[in-house]
């Protein structure tokens, strides 16, 4: 387990704040109140360390048809949708909600060439709102693999206010490569070709880089 680089600035701010709070409370406040605030400072530091933890996970051997889960969290949507940004046809959408307690990194769901890597400013509706996928701040990534093309989005929410992404159009990525981070959690949408064999179900907890999401159409 390591600490993600995206949390470095936040950790420094919290450490300075905690140090100042502990010093001031033990200098100017009654002893019992100083210890209450010290415990609060410790809890805040623990939350930040938990938010930005980065597990060490091996990349398995995945076939061209296998699409892996790009993030940790809970499967909250499996439905057919009309995709209007890139494919302009029907797709199967799977959405994974990432709570503030989950790991917040994202990994490439499959190997292939990055056809699109776009950022869209937007609102900060709660992540489970039906319009969050199209109205919230989000990214759109399209990866073309040998067995098909998959689109996935990082979607900000009411708490998550910053999306980080590392892919550029034209990049060639491997399945399971780290490709982004959403600070303090939100959701990830994956849009698959019709006929894909879904390997998860509503309510299932999945592990990014490890859990199999779907099989693309083919033999």
C-alpha cells in the first residue's frame, strides 16, 4: 500500500493545519479540550491517508475480449442507453459508484489505442443522479482494442471536485494501466458494444484492475 501522488498537496496542507491546531489547543485551551481537538486532528489525517491510499495490485493476464473494472466501488447501473457523444448508437452502460471510502484511482479497462481523451466542465450533481453522466464535470475516454471499442467516463459528484486523467489521444495503453484519479470519489461509466456478455450485477462490489466487467462480442 502506498500514498497516491495526487494527495501530496492535500496531505501537506492537513499536516500544517493539524500541527497548528494541536500546538494552539495545548497552548491556550483547557487540557480536556486540547485532547479532543488533538483526536479530531488525528481523525482528519487518517481520513486523508485513507482517501489517497494506493494499493499494490498485480495486472493479470487478460484476453482481448475481456473488459476489466476501471475502478473500485459498487455497480449501480446496468442498462441500454443511446450514446450521443462518440458512437451515436445504442450501448450497454455499466456505472460504478466510488464512495469516499473506496480507492479513487482508475485503470484502463482494456488494452488498445486511445481514440479520445476529453474533459467536459459541468455541474456537481450527486453521483447517482440520472443526469450526472451528461451534465456533471467529466472526462470521456475511448479505447479501441483488437476485439472492440469501449468508452468510459470519469464523472465528478457533489463531493468530488477534481478529476485527474493521464491519457492522451493517440496513446497506446495496456489493460490495467493507471489512467486517472477522482479526488474523494464519484463514479465511472463504461459503455460497451451491444451483445457484450456482462459479468457483474447490480449491487456488486468490484475491485479495479482485478474484477472482470464484461466480455466483448466475439468467439
